[in-house]
C-alpha cells in the first residue's frame, strides 16, 4: 500500500451489485484480510438474475438463474474464506441508489460495524474506450458511499433504525476499486491464485472461464506503479483517525 505498513481491518464489508463483481475486482484483498484474521461480510445487492443472453430462456428463467448465481457466490466465498454472505435480492439491471437501498446498507453497517467498507468507484462511467461501467455497479457504489457517510454514523438519519436499537457506527476507511487515481495498493501475491479459483466458481458466466492469464496480467498492471508483482489498487478515504494498531 502507499503507507509504510498495510492496513489490516478487524471487520470488513464488501458491497457489490452482482455475483462475480467482488471476485473480478477485490477478492485478492479480501482473501488476504481473511488470512490475517479479519471477519469479512460479503453483501450482494442483486442476485444477477438478468445475467444471461441465452435465446432459449425467458423471464421464467430469472428465479432459477438467481438461485444458481447465489450458489456460485457462496462457493466463491468459501474459497476466499468468507463465512458471511448477504443477498438483498434487488432486481438485476434496474439498480438505483435510492433511499431504500441506502437504508438497507446503513442497517447492515450498523449491525456488523465494519472498520472498512470496500466497493467500486461511484464516479467511474468509462474504462478506456472499450468498456462502459454497468449502471448497477455505479448505483451500488454510490449507495454504499452514502450509507457509510453520512447515514451510518449520524444518529438522527433513519430514526426507525435507531428505534430498532441500531446505534450509529463510524466506518474508519472506505476503499474504492477501479478509481482513476488510486493511492493505496494491496499486495495480493499470496492470494492471487485464490482469487482466480474463486472467480472460476461463477460457471454460469462465460467471461469467468478461461481468465487465468487475464487476471494475472491485470494484477501485474495494477502493481506496477508501486513495484509490486501483483496488486489490487484503490482510492481510500480515511474517515476516522485511530491509534494505528498501537
């Protein structure tokens, strides 16, 4: 990372839109944190029920596909060592960063009290000239951002959560993967192969099949700026100073 010592949270929450989003992007970091004793909660806002272009399938296939993709994510999380997975069952392809989603994420943050929330960059629309960022990715990241701040830590936002006994919680750091200007690099040399193995559990998705070299090249590219053989890069907001693991 950009610090002298890599930051290791005690509790982390991953928030993504679809099954496999986490494993394409941040799985190496999560697996490394798990190995170091971190409790990781994996939150999937949708179950990827629109993730098929099979011309033989229609709307009736969506519940079956959702179940399949949830099972794939559970299998991937088992590989990563993640024991807590939450599916929110929002419709795939229709995600918006509305107040309902923000409240649902705020509730989870107050329940689980993560030190770190990890997601995508809500501002990223384009990657190069060949990939338009999925609007669900941006919506998930935006809702996560504003659930972290101000909602999770502000006592009188969502007072029904307060009435239910969910006290405010201040997240210490907010990690954004896929940012244009990164400032933090996590060395994933010890977990790169675990990441690849987890990604391959998403067998319903053709783009997760023969991806070994692609993922290795991507990790090498992300590590180059800091002279790391392979890394995942982030922009990190440090929201709460602490006695750096004194």
